[in-house]
C-alpha cells in the first residue's frame, strides 16, 4: 500500500525501505551520518519515493533501490548523494541536491534528471562522480552541469569509468580527476576515464586536469578523456598536473581534435630495487614510503604505478607489507639467498617474473591481480 508521512523525520546512519508501495514524505527530514534506502520486499521500478519536504543536516543518502525518487523540497543537506541502483532520481523544478559534498551516479543504469532550470551547479568542495564500471550503460545525468572553482568532476570511482552527461557542461576553474590505464586506444570501457558530453562544452578560466595513472602509461597515441558536440574555449583554459613524476603529460590542442579533449604522454617507467629499512615503516610497499632504491639516481625513491621493480638479495628486509594497490609494469623476483614474504591488505598487479632460485610467499589478504606469471626457477607460493 502507498504511504504518506506528515511527521518530521531524523535519520542517523539508518537503513530503511518501504513495504512495497509508494512512499511520500511531506515533512522536513534531517540527515545525520550515512543513510541507506534498501530494496523492499516488493522491489519495483514503478514505485515512487517522493521527498516533498526540505532535506537538511550534515548527513547523506545512498539509494540502493530500483524505485524512482523525486526531490521536491528546498534542500540544504551537505552529505553525499550516491545512486547505486538502476533507478531514476528526479530533482524537480523548485528543488536541488542541496550542498551535497559528493553526487555519485554509481550504477551503469542509474539516471539523475535535473528538471530545475539551473541544472546542477557545483561549488567549492563538491564532487560529481561517475561509475567505475559504466562503460555501456544507459545511465547518466540529464540537465545542465556547471562546475565552479574548488569543485571536482571524476568519471570513475575507485577505478576508471565513464560519466555520461546528456546536456551541456561548463567548467569554470574546476578540477577533472582522470584515471588512465595502459591502452590509449580505449575511450572509457573501464580502461580509462571518460567524460561523454552529448551537448556543448564550455571552458572558462583555467581548469586543472589531474591525471592519475592506474598502470604503466603509453606514449603510442593520445588518450581521449572527454568527448563533446561543440566547444567554447580551448587549450588556454586547461592545465595538467599528475600524481606520477615519471611522465610528462601535455594537452593536444583541442583545435586539432574537434569533438574531443586528448592528452599525450611521454616518459618511461623507472627501474627500482627493493631495499626497505626506511623509517617510520621499514617493511611497507606503497606510494608514500621510499623503500626502493633508484639505480639511476643512486638514492632511495618512492614507488609509482608503472615502475619496474626488482626484489633481489640486497634488501635490508625480506618481509614486504603491501598496504595499497600497487601496479608495477614488471615485478622481477631475482632472490637466491633471501626468502621473501609479501603480506598486507593491499594488492599487487602487473607482470611477475620469477628469476631467482629463492622462495617467495605471496600472503597478502587479497589475491594478487597479476596479468601473467613466469616462474623460471625457484619456489613461488
């Protein structure tokens, strides 16, 4: 049965669902913490949840139901809005997503429809994010999007994804957070981040493209990071920064690539040798602690994804605590007299070659996500 509620509601780290009918909430709602709307026992995409009253508070909403949600109130809440299911979320003409810190279309078939005339304007501290697996889904965002200074647009969450915008996008001193993988020929497809703008792209001020490699980058051809129908602005409105100093990344002049924004990569992965022993975490392999030795500079160095790493008999410690996902282009195990043990809650990707006669035990909490393993000698457990 359909239900109408007239009482004020406070949600604090709540999980809730309706009982199988449509639900209308007419009074103010205060959000605290993370609040999840889960599927009811009768999950149906013809059912509706209507938020007619204002939504305020510091908390957020996670929508895990396939029902349709409509926001009609004057909203001021500041927590995240995460759409995790194949559902439709409508922001009506007189409503908004408040000051939501994160607006994430987290499902390939989720749709956010902005019926208000101003669309969605992102201010400082707000992020618009896509879905790390949205390569061919029908979901996306309908309505004008404006990203102002201090805001971020990120196509993927925890990995490369595609953010589909079916109207216009205006970037005004905003930041684009872009993950790139090893194959520049892939536009999106879960390999590289892609912002797909069906309408026009307008560039104002200087917008920053923050590149994060999620594997060894390629200089074979440019990467396409945005597509659009029409463009106002150009290369002078874009700048690039990267978390990985191994590469030099430049913008291809958009005047020469109509319909797309492309970036070009130069640089090569760096060979590193594991030493360990660096304070305060002498056993840790991550992107922060400089536990590797760089033969090219004769100094300890940080690891960056795409580097070629070797574990031999010169290490200070043979216990390696992998605390993050690390993606070397090549992992060579050249140990003979030292037996290595890899532990930790992180993960290891890339290509593994076992060249030494010594033993290596892979005992990380997560099974290594290696592209290939070649065991020429020794024991690998």
